[in-house]
């Protein structure tokens, strides 16, 4: 395990060490409609704590409601144009993968210098030419989409943080285009039935969608081929749709794998049946490196009630719904099909904040400003780095990733089942029999005076047992010091043994015992009183 | 003074002792309880003084004893209370040994026939309990002070050794009971020596957090030593008092053992290290997120309900005063701040409560584990200060864990948990703590006192009027 050591470099120190400080550049995103930005004023502050100087292109945060003056207040330098920003920065942080820059009229990739590091979404599998072009520039490129999905890398996992926002936004988009309320009510004007929502694919986005739909008041059902998510679905108050089929679809990295044809047939039958019933379908099913699986056919959409909504979060990867148009909202026979691919960008402020935090964690793992470097031995850094000093290092060698272990809070409390096995009858009888024998032996042989003392002892023990159980646990320490004091009663034994003859051994022994007992009495009572005086409301 | 009058005085003293312990049930009545105990002791002392002799020696012993007792009691730091209690236990043990020897040398009553044997058995048992209490308590003090290693020190073949010692002690009883002349005295001396070593070996084998059980147990023994002295001296007051103290220590030991979900025998016979290394340790996948005092301040600012879970680490770092001050500031902002105390937190029962009381934390916001566990899911922020095993979720969820089934503070149910800890080392039980790897857990590494003082400093500046903001 790695623990990010707290990097507490005071901000003032950065200013002093100005020539050495690495500069992080935040350009304005140029993808049409993209409103996110790779650092917010808040994450910029964290970057400065890591020892970086932060440069921000003017208006970079405008789409996400972060003004230039907010960045300046956070200690960032504002740079007038993209070209000079790329020139000045040692590390460039971006959201969207590099593309043709409209105002500079050159491809962003050509701005990358050999000694520069670019961190961004790259999608190397889908964009092999871009990867080639970037490698030709000789720099280093880290792809946020290639962060391995292991628990140690969770804080860097931008796919998850973006999916979370996408899932939430999907519900909001659906609700704004759905003609009824999500929550059910009986009002004076009549009954409002609750909306029924089906979520297919319970990953991060699916869970966020379930949570959002549930808190709007809808009845939510969810389906996933991976049975491990059942508990998570139920913990959000949604119903988990199950096929009675012996196959688990857990693949590596927390994704699902491709299922058998028989399973898919059963699954499709379930969707066809549900499509007639539900009002809103949100699909989030993705299989890594493959086209998104087709789950909602044209016939299913046709069978849906007019006014229903389908949100296809897999639109960019080909869509889970047959009629999805990526990037668009269409009306198909009265059913609204939302294929928007910019859902996180539609919550630009929050999405930028989360993405910015992912980047801060990544730069911290890269060693901060002082020890900045790419450690190719580190499993997470290795997988994220797609180009290292001009060398394409993608795809990374396969790593062993364990299946997602159930988190402690969701695991069943098995411990409660491990109650001790009932003891055999003879061991239960052991103590009563022994005590009985001891009583008989004492009764036969002990003298009368001993019996009186034993009576007193046993009764006093029971009385003590009853009295002490009432003592408040907060007073257990004073209880111990009071009992220390009263067990000093042994002084009366010493006192009775002291005689007028100072030289007799009995007197000496008695005097020492008296001394020790008195220390106990005085010390015990006094320290108890001291402690009890401290207790107040 | 007649014998009956003395006996009546003893009965009154016994009643006062019982009322004294009963008074400790509530903080409101505790002080009166302590005063009743002092009154009972004074009556018993006065009655005994009236029928005893050799006053110059008595006055000398008592004067010295009071002087030392008062000095120690007024100077001891509250963090050192476990040592103080253990030391006082050892005095009672030694006093019982001395009374036993003196009683053997000159029986207080003329005895004949079977009574002689019974009397000698009483002496033998009384001296045995007394010396084990004495040497065991001395080792406990040495361990708590760090004079000897506080971990469990296990001798090779110690079970054989302890059984051998017990056998020798039993065997020496025969010459003591039956022989005449100097032989019984030699047997008694030899038994005392062996039992002394026995006490040392037993307590050496117990380490760390189990010391709380040992101190309670020795407390119980010191009571039994008094009771045994009562048997040999024919004194019912000693027997009653000893029985009360004996039950008190036994109950505290029982509560401690239940708090760790371990049997009494398991604690006394084996160090925790043994069982933990035998069990396969589950490696925990994931990373701990570290934080800084600034973020903790932000969390404290936004939290409405805060629960603080202190452990022995807080006592070691002496951070209780700063923690109390933070509590006061947060409460003045109208936030709900409470403390959750695990039964085995600290090195003796109720240790944390005393430390917090010393730091002026009102006792009505210091709650027991059972009282606060149900409220934790609705708590915004939990600060865990120097506690580890008592907040370990694997006790509840991992049946293979060495601490499975131990009741723990369910801090992970809260929205956010901040753990103040020196490093990632595991706790006393040697068990990894998955809590540290949870997504809602933040780790604040470093010395607890430095960090708590850092939080306090920033908290008091943000509370001060706007000048502080301008400076920031």
C-alpha cells in the first residue's frame, strides 16, 4: 500500500523558490460545448501546496462558472493565450483529448514539447493516430482514462468520478423531459402515480442514477449481470431484477464480461417485458475495449408507453439502445431517446472540481513538484502513462486485479453466526458438582468458628457483587482507588499484633503492616476525592 | 471498651463501606460515598485503637503512612493512576503477608485440636494470596512505568514451570501443617519465595492492553488477602471488607474481558501476540487517504454532530486538555459534541473518563460504547484519537480475525471519520484495521498532541473576529 505522505509545503516557500518550481498549465478546453476545466480555484490551491506554480489560460473556467479573478485570488497566474500557456508550462492538465485548435489553427498535439508532460483523457484504443502524433512530439502523456480500476487508484479514477456525475445528470435530463412527476402522491386534484425507472448496468453511473431517481421519489428497478452489486442496489432502496440463471458476469477491473447467448436471450426477454411497464430506462452498460452491448431493441422502444424516456449513457460507445443518436435528443414514436454524450460537462462546476481533485491526487502520486517523475515500477503510474519520453507504452502489461471485494459495510455480519457451540451436559454440571463436594467437605471437617466466618464471607461477596454492578462505568477508576483505600482495613490486623515490646518480631511485622495499610487508606481516599472533585456537569 | 462495643463499631463500619461503594454508582453521589468510606474507616480505627496497645509504635507507623499516602495522592498525575492503583494493591498484599507471619509466630487466640490446623491453613492461604498480589503488582507497576518491557514476556515452557511452582506450593503445605519446631517456619518461608516468583512470572506474561485486566484482578486479590487475614484473625470486618473489594475487582476484570471478547483464562494464560501470529493475517487492499489539520478544521466547521473516540494514545500524548478545549469551542458554536468510551480504552477501567474529567469535560457528554453506537450512523464526524483495536470493523465483519466478536465502536457508520495516529502500525492485538482504508476515513498522521494543538490553534483563530481572516 502507498500512503501519500502529507506534502505540506507552505505557499510562501514556493514564491521564494520561484526558478525551481514546476509550472502546471491549465488551458481552456476547445472541444465544442465542453464546459469543464482541469483545475478549479480550490484544486489549484492544492496544486500549489504540492509545490507547483499554476498557470491558467484566460476564461478557462468560464464555462464552469470560475472567473479569472477567482483563480487569481487562489494564487494562479492568468495567461492570455493557449500558445504561451503551453510554452510556459512543464505539465499541462486537460479534460478532453488534444485536437485541432480553432484559434491557433494547429493541432494541440503539436504544442507538446519533449520535456513536457500532458495529463488528459486520451482514449488510446479509439484514437491510435492521436497516440502516434503525440509520441512523435517526444513528450510524456498520461491518460486519465487508463487509470487501472484497482482500489489503490480509486482517488485518481476520473472515469468513476465523471460517471457518478453522468449518472446523476441522466436522471435530471430524463426528469426534465418526462411529462409527469417522479414521486407519487394523492392530492385533492387526483392521484399522481410514481414514475417507474429501470437502470441497466449498475456501475458507478448506474448507482448514482439509482440514488438520484430514488430520492426524486421514483420506483427504481435495476439490472446487472454481476450479482455482487445486488446488495448495493438494495441498499439504495431499489429492486434488483434477477434472471434465474447460473452465471455471474463479473469481469476484471469491476466491469462486466460478455455473457453466453442463452443468458443474453433471457436478459432480452426480461427487458422486453419491463419496457412495456416502466416509464424511464437508463442504460449504462459498457464492456471495456468493445462496442457497447445492444440491450434495448427498436421493438422494445416501440412497445414503450408514449411520453417515456430512454437515456443512453453508452451513446458515445455505440449505444445500448438501437435507435440512439449519439450527442442528440430525438423523439421516436413518442418516446424521447436521450443520447447526450456531454452529461458531466452539463454539471461543469462539480465535474471540474472532482476531475481537478483526481488530477491533484495523480500529481501527488507522481511526487509533487519537488520529486516530480514517472515511476514506471508503480503499477498505477505504469498503466496510466501511455507515452513515456516519446515511446508509446500503451497498452500496459496485464496486471492481476482482484474481483471487487465486498466492502466491510456491505458485508453480511457473518461474525454473529459464530456463536459458541452449546457445551456438553457434563461440563455444565462440573462446577455445581465441585462446589457441592467442597460444601460437603467443609461441613464434615471444618470447625464451628470457621463456618461463621464463611457465612459472612459468602454473603458479603454476594452483596458486593450486587452493589458494584450499579457503579457507573465512568467511575470505575475512582471505584478502584476507593477499594484500595478500604482494603487498607488490614491495618486493624497490624494494630492488634503490636504490643508494648518494641523489639518483638510481631510488633515489628505489625508496625510495617500498619504503615503500609495507612499509606493505602490515606492515599486511596485522598486520590479518590481528588478525582471525584473533577467530575462535573 | 467491651468486646461487644467493638463488634458494634465494626458492624457500623461494614455498613458504611457498603454505602460508600453504593454511593459510587452515580457521579452526583460519589463524593458523599467516598466520605462515608472515610467515616467507616475512622470508626473501625478508633474502636481497634481502644483495645490495642503499643501506642508510640502505632502513632509512628500511622504518621509516616499518612504522610506518604497524602503526598503520593496529591502529586500523582491522572495519566499515572493505573500505576498508583497497582502500587496500593501491592501494599495490601505485603501487609497481608506480614500479618500472616506475625499471626503464625503468636496466634491471637489460644487454639487446640482441629482449630490449629484450620488456623494454619488460613495463614498459609493468606500469605500465598498476599505475596502473589505483592510481587504481581510490583511487576505491573514496573511494566506501566516502562521499567520492564510492557509487551508479554513469555518464558520457555512456562506452563510446566507455573504448574511445577503450584505443585511445590501445595507440597510445602504438608510440613507446614503437620511438622513441629522450625520446620513449619522454613516451609512457610520457602512457599513465600516460590509464590513471589509465581506472581512475577504470571504478570510478566501479560502485556499491553491486557494490563487493565491484570490490575483489576490484582485489585480483587488485594481484597481476598484482606479477607484471608480476617479468617486468621477471627475478624468479620476484615472478611466483609475483603469480600467487597474482591467482588469489585472480579466484576471489573469480567467487564474488561467481555470488552475484549476473551475468556478470563485466555487473558491470564496467554499474551495476545501468540494467537495473532498464529492466525492468517488478511491483507487489506486499498489506500489510506491522509489529510492535514486545515481539512479537519473544514470538516469540524461543517459538522453539526461530532463524536470523539479517545484511546490510550490520547493518554500517552497527554492530549486531553487540548481535546477538551476543542470540545468547549465547538459546543459554544452550538454543535453537539460527545465522547464515546470503549470499556477497555486506556490501561484501567474508567481511565479515559478520569482523564476527560480532569480536563474539565462535563461527564454527561462522555458516553459508554453501548450508549453511543446507535447514534453513530447519524453523526457527521468522528475523531478517533489514539484508538485502534476498539474501532476495528473486522471484529464485527471478519469471523477469521483474532478479535472477531469483540464489541467495538462502530465509527465507520458515521459520515466521515478522522483518525489521529502516529503511523500505519497495527494496534495491540496485531490486527490490520480496515477502517483506515475506508473511503470515508481520513488519516491525520503525527503526534496526537501536536495535531490536536494545531487544530485548536486554527479553530480559535477562525473563531476570533475577522482580523484573523485578513491575515489568512
